[in-house]
C-alpha cells in the first residue's frame, strides 16, 4: 500500500454522496473507473475485463471479473467531493447494497441501454424505495448498435413515473460521442477520452429542447408558485429551476435520468457537473431520526455546528491497516484525533487517523463535516451498526435490517491446525458481514455456515483461507430427523447381575404411548411399593438417555409418554444404576414393538415474486413434496405460503433465483415435525444410518 496523502477538507454544501446500484453487467464499476479517469485520480480508464479496474482490486473480484465488495471512493471535481459507493450486482451480496444505501443521499440505478429495466434491477430499485432514498437513473451502453433511449425510458417510467431525462444524446449507436446538458443547453463531446464543452450540435438540438421542456414541466409541477408563473408564460430563472429541481429530487418527486457509455467514458464530465451544480447538497436532504438517551425520537440538523451524529454502515478488515469502520456524518464535525462517544456501546473512542480509500490507496483526512463519509481504523469497541455522537447530546440510530441467510453448508476442517483456527476466522467474518452466520449443530457435531447464496458462501470460504489460513471441506448439512411411535405397548426391563459379593438388580414395567405434540412425558403410577420411589428418577434417566438414539435410525425419539407402573427390587442388590439400566432396556424393547416411524422437519416457506412466476413456483413446491397453505397479492407481486420438508430445500435459493431470473425472494422457518411418507421412509432411514456412520464430504 502506498504512503498516505492528505485530502482537501470539504464543506457540507460541497459534498455529494451517491450509491451505484443495479444488476450485474450494467456498468456501475466501469462508470466509476471512467469518473476516476475524468477527475484525474487515475491516468487511464481501468477496466474490469482485464483486471485493471481501480475499484475492483480485490483478488476475488479480479478472478471473477465482477464486483463482490462495496467500495466507497471519493471523486474530487472543481471544488466538490463526490463520494461514490459502488455496490455488487449479484443478489448474493444484497446486504452490501442495503448497508451502503443507508449512508448516501442519492441512489443511482444503472440501466442497460439495450434491455432496459429487468427483474433484478427492479429488486435493487425496491431496496432504495424501501429506504425512501431519492432515486436517479443512468442509462449505460448508449454507444450500442441496438440502443433505444426512448424505449428504455418507457421501461424506467413503468417503475418510476417521475423519471425525466436531463441529458440528450449527441450522436446515436456507435456514433454516440457526447451528451447535451438540458439545464444549461451545453454539449460535452468526448475527444480522446476527455470531454470538450461545446454548443449543442444541430442534430441534437431537437431532442435537447424537448427534454428541457419536459424537465421544466416536471420542476414546475412540484412547486405551486413555479407552476403559476410557468403556466402564465413567464420564463423561470436559473435559480428557480435549480431550487425547484433540488427540492423535487430531495423529496423523491423527481427522478433524473443520465445517459452515457462507461467503457468509452462518454458522459462523465456532464454527470459530475450536473451532480454538483444541480443536485441537492446534504444540507437540503432529510436526515434520519434516532433516539436519545431517554429513548425519545430526536434528530439534529445537517449542519457542522450541530452535535455529532454519525453511523457506521460498513466494517471490514484490511491486512495493511487492521479493522476499518466506514461512517457517515449526519450532523456535526469529526476531527482527526477527536474523542467521540459510541452511543450504541456507551463508551468513548479515539478517532485516530481519518482517511478515505481510493482503490488500494489511502488518503488521510484532517476533518469531515456533516454530509461526508470517511474511514477510521483500529477502534476499540466500534463496529457495524454503531452510532457515534457527542456524549451530552447523543442519539442512536436504528440498526440496518439485513436479510436472513437462506443457504447452508456443513464445513469440516481439513487438519487439526484448521480446526483450532476455524472458530476465530468465522467469528471475524461474521463481524463484518451480518448476512453470514455460523453455528455448531451439536446433534451431529457439525459446523454449519449460512449465507444469502452459494456464491456468497464460496467467497466466505475463500476469505477464510486467504485471510486466516483455514482450509475446509464442505458437505450437505444433515437433516435433524426424529423418531416416534404409533401404538402403545407394555414391556418389562429387567437387569440382574450376580458375580460374587453384592449384585445388581433392577426390574421395571413401562407403558410407552404416542403423545403427538407433547415432546416427552414421564409418569409414575406405581402403588403398593413394588418399586421404592427413590428409584423412579433413575428409571426416568435411563429412558431419557436411551431416547437420544432411537431404534429405527438412531435419531432422538419425541412425542411420547412413558409410564412406569410396576416392577420389583432387592433390598441389597438394587441401586440407582441398576434401575437406570433397567429403564434403558425397557425403552429399547418398547420402541421396537410400538411401530416406530421417522419424522422430518417441515418448514414454513414464504415466497415473494411477480405474479407471472406463480405457476412455476407452485409446481416446484409440489415437486418438493410441499403444500401451498395460502396466497396473497400485493400489486403485481404475489406471496405464497407453503409447508415444505427441510430435506427438499437444499439449494432452494439457487433454484428459485434461476427460475425467476432473480425476481423472487423467500424466507424459511421451522413449523413442525411430520411423519415421512411410507413410500420414501425406508430410503431415508437407510440414508440416515449411513450419514450417522460417516459424513458425505463434497470436495471443494
């Protein structure tokens, strides 16, 4: 890593923060690389395709040629600082998108200039809408032979009716060479990778004028005073347009649409110019509400002079720096070396070196004001979701709500050394990625990891190896089957041992009965003293211990009632141990005679997807031995509730995503145990017995 340099300090009104979101392959990272070239941060336009991207420098990203980790990279332009957050387009890393959206003022949705709004793009857009973020769009690949900007705009307006173009193309298809800024009616034509400002060419003036009229109509519609003046035929001043536009964007009533070509760097100058000149500053944007020490809702104005309120929206671990926290300042000021109050942990933190990351390079910052984003390393207690504040006026923000992981794998350390380090490695990964979970399945003594998707888990295991030197093998998690009985039986368990000296004697009669939904019930109906009461707990212990490994396939036995009703004892030879063994013997015999059956866990699965996929989804549920329990509609979206055996849900997330082109999501929770159908019971019992003997290892 290069030596740190110092970045200029920017006032709040000179800062813009935008999050690039959208489907993979729409050009988010490529456009950021073009911005870095335009602003002079890089001497050439980096490319994802050849591994030279300044943004995608992670080794896993270079291998995959895809963004898998969000990057917060500042671009400096004519006295402004634009914090650009580039997020992954893979659905597996949706947690990164959700977290980064909390830190910005504008969500910039990238749209493919050929395909328009596709299903994954709708999903990403919905994340921004859920957080009530002002949304803007960028139509990329405008230099394509098949691009049709007007058609793409139709698809954008189908999901964002308030969308309006703020740029017109100069040239079309492969001849696309620049954009016209319809605010100022200026052209930006690309020459040798750099843009040259010019008058709008004659062949672009018609569309530019039409787009300007549509823009002014939209601005006027969002302000009554402007509407009255505009309809009266008076011309709006530049300040009126600027203020009306900024107000409309901040309120979510205008969704501006840019155009460009990321690969050729066309449109970057105009993008930067308009973002800085026309878009609202942090002072004009709403700030989140937190809770003060008394638990009451409170928020500070987005001013550097206000008490500090900041939020850690991302945490990571850098080999050269250590643990790093990325935070957004909503109010107040943070100065290098300040002591601040962690309102979440109720502890003080020293803000050592403030810095920004620009690719692999670190640039130190003396101080940042409200509206800005920075990094800080090596804090003692602070982590993701923590709120930083002025102690006497502290407020705490709500935690980011991350989706629950839906895909699980069993992992097995390759060596003793790996076994010793695996827990610490996974704990570190969980601390920086809340969508990744790890737990120990004590029933099978398996380590289970869970994530959003298979690619997500694959990346976590790569990081485990690269960062912490831990290698594992993976397998399918075992299903926690259970056993129960279908009929009542009465049996005797008698243990008698005599080999000289004091012997062992325990004799009990038990009745084993089904008890659906009761778990386990033990009763004592002995009367007349056939067995002294002091030995009954030993019988129960023998039964409970034996229940942990049923006779059918070695799984725990549930939903039964055991009643001890008779037996005998010996004054000298009887003992707790003898009756414990007798109870164990009785239970083994009883279960074998009571028609044992195998139970499997049934999960409640809730699938949310566009209505046109309902047929495929319900058919797939049926093929998994599932039962649809209900269906609701919400606009053009349907929600299916079903009950499906857990054994049929391995890699369901991947299948669902493929089936719906990434449009569907699902949740899953345990509901109940149910008898395995007779036509597959024997097969499952055989498989369970084999799995008990040795895990099935799937080589990476």
